[in-house]
């Protein structure tokens, strides 16, 4: 992952959706709108790895064009409050244990 992000590590490795895709080695949009089952990717849904968030935040998405205020102001961005791996998270808002219980 670090190699895919040109040596970036720590918070800078995956703090945002585009950075996460780059870290996983996904550099194009060829898999957009495809079913996960039809792709070479997999998601581990094993409950043994489950973590409980202390708080989930619903907010406006980052970087959405304000020329369409209907969509720009919808709360379609969900994240764990205080998690340092969320894009645009301020250091002062980092939580103990990255927001996980």
C-alpha cells in the first residue's frame, strides 16, 4: 500500500476515498458500476473483525460542486467521528482509539 502511494504512510496513506483506492492499487474507474461479485475484489465481512463506532457522523460530501445545491448539501457522507483516516479531519477532532469503542 505504501508503495502504491509513493512512500506515503500513516494518516496520509488512506485519509480519503481516492487515496484508499490508490493504496489498494486501483488507479482507474474501470470497475465503476460493476457488481463486486463480478470483480477481482473481495470484502471481508467476518464478524470477528467487527468494530463498534462511538458515533457516526452524517455530513455534506467534500468537493461537490455547489452549482447544484440540492445534491451539494445532501448529507451523503458518513464516517466515524474522530477517525483520523477521514479526509478533511482536523487534528483537534481526532478521538481516542480513532473513534472506535
